[in-house]
C-alpha cells in the first residue's frame, strides 16, 4: 500500500518514475538490425510527427542497393509514412515535422538545399491505387520526361518502349499506344504507372501496396515484375500481404506502433524471427 501511495505521489508531482517502478512505462526492446552491403538509403534516429502526434519513433535502418526490401506491419504502424518520407511526399501534408537523418547516397533528403523535383526523379513512387493520367498510353509514359524538358521525339519514343518493356507491358500495348490509358485493365494500369516511374531513370522505386486493388492473376504479374526490377533499381514495397513479402523481397523490416522492431533477411524473418513481436505478428497473434 505504501509503495502504491509513493508511486501515485511521484506521478502527481510530475516526476516520471524510473523503469521497473510502479507506474513506469514498459521498456521497449531494442530493435534487431542487420548490416547490409552497399546501402543506398541510410535512416538514422528518424522521428516524424503529425502535429503533436508522433507517428515514427527513432527509426534506424539501412536499405541495400538493387534489391527488394519489404516494409510489413499492421495498419497504422507507420510503414507507409516511412516510405513516403523517402521522397518527401509527406511535405504535402500540413503540420508534418521530422527529426533525424535520411540520406540517399550521402545526400540529406530533408535538407533545404535539396531540389524536391529532382529527388522525386531519383526516388519514384507507385501508389496503392493505380492512377494513370487521362491521356494516351504513350503520353502517360513520357509525361515525366516532358516535364523535365525532353522534346526530341526519338528520345521520347526510345524511353517509352524501354519503359513499357521494363514494365512487361510493351507486347500488350505496342499497337495501341495512342489509345486512352483509362481503357486498360487494372493490372495493366498499375504496370503503366510502373513504366511511367521508370521512364525517368530513377535509382529507387517506392511501392505503397501496389497489388491491393488487383486480382490474383494481375498480382502475380506485378510480383514477377517487382522481382525483375531489382536488377536495375532499388525497390521498397509496403505490403499487408506477408506471403507477398516472402515471395518478392530479400530483406524485410517489421514496424509496430511507429517503431522498427526487426530488420533482417526475409527468409530468416519468416522462419526464425529474432523478436517476439515479429513472431507474434507473422503467426497471426495480432495484426
């Protein structure tokens, strides 16, 4: 009883109790992180706030070059927020503030000196809902190049074919490039958005649940494409589908309540996770 009264008095006085004392917050287990070869993105002590609400807590992880990394975790855990931080899409949200370091090949992403348009060329984005422009298939693919000032038709044609081939779409649309993009199937539209992203020669492609709106056949096509893209690009994918993460990625980061719990090779994450929370999530105890 006396111990309880002392704890209550401590809290009322505004003094945080020490770890292990009654009323203290539970101690967080340190995240399990492996080192990766040739990282292209380095995240260190990164925090992000929406107003006064903290969405990401002290995230530290390095993303390897030219491979597929999956971000997994339950809804609201911060995986899409972290993904969007990598090309400053969160700049478009009011009241967002960030602390810590995000670097792309040593360049501080959140530096005021960074050209955000150039950053988003280097770090492309494919969204959850396929979003082709109300233009032709061809104009969708070359849109970013036109914005960048490319006008030579030969260069535009070469880029369109290269990108559509890279997105495994060329054979399906090569005879109707001037048709409206909105007339394509859902899976084709998502691959068109991937072609549009790679047309500007990015180094990194971010994918925010790219298969969530697709049927199983279209999903399989996108997964095959993701696996192939790692030969030329660094791919980071957010997914709720753990089987998909296991199929397409080499590394997996598990996030929970805005914290990074574990980052490891995917095969190990799904067979011998190092943290209990990871095991509980992948075995369906929560999520």
